[in-house]
């Protein structure tokens, strides 16, 4: 089978009112670190930065320099398919994809 399937034969997972947004925030945090020497202070600062990166939404910025919306886009229509005996959702149909209905979770 080399023909691309007809999209009308497939159930879709569409979210017509949902959009993805990427927002960039630039700023800084001023903290005081107690350490025995510069190397310890640098190590502690690196650990603190790693922790902030993991819990990005718990950071209180002292100064916000820039906040901008980078991208706003609507996710593509996702087709529910069986491909190579695996249930999946894809946005591009391939030859051999078989239509399927959503499971009990809507997947």
C-alpha cells in the first residue's frame, strides 16, 4: 500500500479553542551566598541556578528586563491511527495508517 489514506476516514483530536504560546522572560535575581571562598560561592551559585531552572515558576525576579510573546500557534489536527500495530496520534497520515476510534480516555 503506497497511497496516503483519506483524512476523512479518521477520527481526529481537535481542540479548536486551544493555542500554544511561547513567552520569553529576561530578568535577574540578586541573592547573597555565604561561603568560605570564591570557589564555594561559585559552586553554591551553580546549584542555586540549577534549582531555579528546575522550579522555574517559583522564581521571584528582582528585576524584569523583558517579557515578550515569541510565538502563538494552533496545534495541528491530530488523527487517531493504528500504525505498525500501535495506537497513536499523528498530524501527518502515512501509507498503511489505519483509522481507529478513540479509546476510553479519548486517546
